C-alpha cells in the first residue's frame, strides 16, 4: 500500500512516532539512493540518511503545508549530503579522485559493473559540477519536477532547467568521448 504525503503529515502531527514510521517506510530507500548518488560511499550515505531523518523529525513543525513535502525532505537530504561533502572538503570530485570513487562504487555494488554503459554514465555524472549533478540526479533518477528541484536547491526553475540541460549535454559528450 502506497501512503500519500498528506497521510504522513497528519500522522506526524497527531501521533509523531507512527507518522515517523510511515515517513521512513515511504522515503528511506529513495532518500538513501539520492544521498548515495551525491556522496558515493555507502557508509557516508547511511550516516547522512540517519541525520536527514533526525532533522526531518526535529524540524517537522517548520514545514509549510503550501510547499511540497517530498521536496522539503529532499532538500534536507541534499543539504545533509552536501554538508558531509563539505566536511570532507571535497565539494566537487577532481579527475584524480574520480578513479578512487569509481573503485569505491564498484566495491559497494552501487552500479552493475558488467554493464559498461552504466559505468560510463556514473563516471560522467560524477564529473559534473555539483549543481548540474543535483539537477540531473533529481530529475533523471528521482523524477522530480523542475519546481521541486528549484525548491530543493534554492534556485529558480529556469536555473534548474539550464543546469539539467547542461548536464545532459555534458553527459552525452562524455559518453561519446570516453570509451
């Protein structure tokens, strides 16, 4: 049974523990993969997911019902992932560290490495600037709309569209030139 966000919001207001359980059932897996695509390492993703849901629970009273609940959760998750990267002082992956991250991904079953196109796609995504990575991942993998992505990234819809378009072009170029 798929639980809608309104049900979760009502439950969080009336019975926080039950609401939190519903929230975790619906969002834990998708938020894990969203964070994992940003931070790459499984352990880091687990830490950021845990911190994300603690922040969601503690700051639930700041959620504004006119906003998208899903986007609000993704924004907290994105901020946690970026905070973790910032603490590592690696806001963007350098080309030198890309191979290290690729090896890390391989060892953690993040990508099916028998599929060479999938490997190349992940390398292409990791080579993008952070804003383009976020726009691409949130649109392509998480299937969020541009308005939600703008809310998550504190940007405008026009900037999100531009970042997504630029990311797609760079990925296509990467895929053509890296065999």
